C-alpha cells in the first residue's frame, strides 16, 4: 500500500491507512479482523513511541487544533499493563478525540487521555 507523507499542522506524518479503507489487526490472543478507518491513520515522522515503534496517530478535521490528545492504551487480553499511546491530531477537544479513536478501536480499553 502506498504511504502518504504530508504536513499536518506542526507535524510531518505518514498516513498508512486513509479514512474509508480497512486496516487489518491481530491481538495478543491471536484473534484477527479488519476495521474500516473513519479517520486517516498512520504515524508522526521521527517520533518514537514508548514501545519503540513510530508514534501512531489519527488525523482529525482541523490541522490547526490547539492541542494534541494522547490516548493511553493497555495491553490485551488482561488489559492490566501499558501497551501504547495513540496521538489524536486535529480534534477540537478530548471528547472528540476519544470518540474518534473508539470508532476504530472500540474493543481496546483506554487508561487515560492527556492533552499536550
């Protein structure tokens, strides 16, 4: 799949899965499936996440949004330890950011949301 590198607000991002396309997933228990993305999904260039991968992000409708909202996820299947962060760029507030993520990752418990 072609990757779309672009500037979004103050960040250079790579969109791996555009809104409307399906993204395959597999959890730690071996369950797999596909989710239709409601927002562009990818990563922020040159920003490593605590898990060592690129810092994942969802792109909302407003590239000039004042804050970046960071959703903190726990690891399946017990959801009792940290897994990864997802940056929500371009969302007007925390409720919109969390709602957007839950459209694509509804079965993943979040342990917190930070605005930076």
